C-alpha cells in the first residue's frame, strides 16, 4: 500500500516518550531534503527540538538546516504577550479610573488554569493562518496525548465561548441603544474584536478539519499501554471530526538480533504488531526500527529519516 503524507499541516501526537519529537523531526527533515520549505513547530512546553538539532529555538522561525525552520512555542512568553495584547486592545475602551482594576482582573485571568493553553492555542492559530502561505508545510511536534487533545478541540470550545460573549454584548448594546433614545445601534469595539477572533478560529477550524490540508499522525511503540492510549485518543479525536489516518510504529526491534532474550522480546513484539495492525486497520502504518542509540545527533536523525523514506511514497 502507498503511504503518502503530502499535506500542508501535519500534527504528530502520542503518549509520552514514544518518539513524537524524533518522528516529527525526521519527517520535517525528509520533506526539507526534498526541497519543500518546512516549518517544524513544537507545542510541547518541555521542548526538545532544539536538543535534537543542536540549535537554540524561540517563538519565531529559526533556520535548522536547508529548507527547514523551527519554532518552540513558550507558553509563559505567549501568555505574557497575549495579556499585553488584550490590555492594548482595551486601551481607550475603559474609563481611565477603571483601568487599574481591569488590568488586575486580566492578570488574574492570566494566572488561572487553562490560560497558558489558550495563549498557546492563539499562537498555533497565528502560525497556521499567518505562516501557511510562507511555507510548503508546517509540522507540529506536540506534547503527550491529553494536552494535545485539549489543544485540538479548543477551536470548538472557544467558538462556543465567543458566541456566548457576542450574544451578551449584543443584548447589552441593544439596551444601551434604547437608553440613548434614538435606538440607533452604537459602535462596540469589543464586539468587533470578538468577531475577528471568532473569524480566525473558524478559519483555523476549517483548516484543521480539512483532510486535504491537515494530517494527524499518531506515534506509538509496540507495547500494551501506548496501543490502548492511542486507540482511545483516536476515538476522542474522531468525536471532534479529527481523523487520524497515519500511525508511526516506532522502536521496532531489529530482526537480525539473536539470543533467547531478543527472540523472546521479538515474539512478544510480533503479537503487539499484529494487535496494532488489527486495531488500526483504517490507518496507514509507518514502521521504524529501534536504533542502537538515542536520536540526539543529526546523523542519527538522518538515519531515522532514511528509514521513514523507505516507508513513504511522496507525491510530486
Ligand atoms: N527509533 C528510535 N531508535 C532509538 N531511539 C529512539 C527512537 N525513537 C526515539 N528514540 C529515543 O527515545 C527517546 C524519546 O523520543 P522522543 O523524545 O522523540 O519522544 P517524545 O514522544 O517526543 O517524548 P515526549 O513525550 O517526552 O515529548 C529519546 O531519547 C529518543 O532519542
Ligand atoms: Mg517530544
């Protein structure tokens, strides 16, 4: 079967430690080597793309190698930038007497649970909408499963939340207009800001839900827990209309090893691989062998990339 991932946006998800960063980096390196201008983005607060490529990354694209750029989104930094933006948007809209209290409230909201995630999501939205045209493809290396599922389902939640806010402002505005006497609608700048955000979320949702633009790849190892977790994650994402069509089965034991220890492990692995093939019969599978050391150098990454290329068919 032909295994093609030629999408503009590719997300790599999976359980902790299975090889998301390794697979996404290898995939990005593969597309870059094919001359596609690639942007590799880490949304994991515990970043390690910088360690894999030995380049210090930040919130803006930095060159990793030919045709390949990287970004590590820092939730703290994004959260701060996000709150500064909110405060700036409110400038001139709030009475000067109130500004201190409003800022205090915003800072409070900024330290509440979920705020970092919202800021992270805002940055993902801006990367997808603003960088999509500057790159041939954007590859996302994500944090372990739970975090990523929340992140990917945020546009839906945020859309509903903004709708509620818009309705509240509409009724406030109606009341306000009627108090003013002539019933003429008054300009509501906050309404406009919310409308714009809603539009951006709706646009990003369209991209994320469009299988011709976005691909979700789940990485797992031939072991019981990653299989179970991946099965659950795929079902959850499907409920949100996000379809995972590719699975990377990483860290397969080499065939050439002998000895009873390896034979026994290999036997167990065969059972797990059979289970994977049966459970994920709707998905394309990319099989990657375990290397004899960590993937922490460019040479090792090249090797993973070569193994990946053997498994992939690229549409030109
Ligand atoms: N095919 C492989 N062969 C050998 N080592 C590998 C392979 N794939 C990944 N590793 C190693 O396994 C460890 C975990 O890989 P990686 O960091 O890519 O996983 P992750 O899913 O991104 O982890 P996290 O959930 O912590 O982000 C790393 O030390 C990496 O070098
Ligand atoms: Mg990682």
